[in-house]
C-alpha cells in the first residue's frame, strides 16, 4: 500500500498546512506549475517526488520533469500531465492517449479547480487537486491525499483552506 499526497499549481509557494497534511504520505505527486526549483527541492526533501512541468515552469524545471508522466503505482496505471482537461473535455493530445490506452488514474492540474470524476467511457478516475499555492484567481487552496492498495484507489481526503490563511514554509 502507498499513501500519496497530490497537489498542483503551487506557483513557488507551499503552505505549512499542506506540509502537515502530507506528513504521513509515502510520496508526493505534483501535477505541474511548480513555480521554482527551490520549491521542487523542498518537496523532494519532504518525500520522494513525482512531478510534471506546467505552463508557468521555466527551462530548468522543464529539464527536471517531463510534460507527461506515466507509471504504475502498485497495480494502478497512472497518467499525469498539467494541461489535460477532464472526462468529456480532454485536451486533444491527452484524449488520444486516454482513449487508445486508458490509465486507471488520470491526474491533471492547470484549472485551479478541485475535481474528482469518474470517466464512464474509459473506467478511469480523474483527479485535479486544484491549486495549492497562493498565486492565481482561486480563493481556496486545496490538496488531496489517498491510498493505492494493489488495484484499489481509496480513502481520498481533501485539504482546503482560504487563501487568505496561507502560511508559506519559506
């Protein structure tokens, strides 16, 4: 069993609340718009990090992380990208991947809107963890944690707090 902490759109800032929320996870997954190499290093210091770059990430982060990441966690086929859409409205590049070889779990960021949806066509679970940073149009910061046990994705929990209550780890 693996305990996963999932976030996106940190834009270079990480709240102490998210660090506490991820205290007991085994690894952190970041769905893009990390923001700075310094933040990527902080996340890596906390837990093993799997990440993709997002549209605001510069050259160095694009060299450190891929645009799309596909891997198995336990027995779950996972696909992560930053700009990917969601069931019924996938980004064209991702739509081809999902329909030709559906993952069991598809994760994307970019929208700053927390979504957890099941794609009935592909039997794929989609998660967008929303925005964890304090930069953007969102008013609520969010992050997600869940467990993967064999083929099962379970015990999904959401952390949310007002952006006005953001306290950076520095």
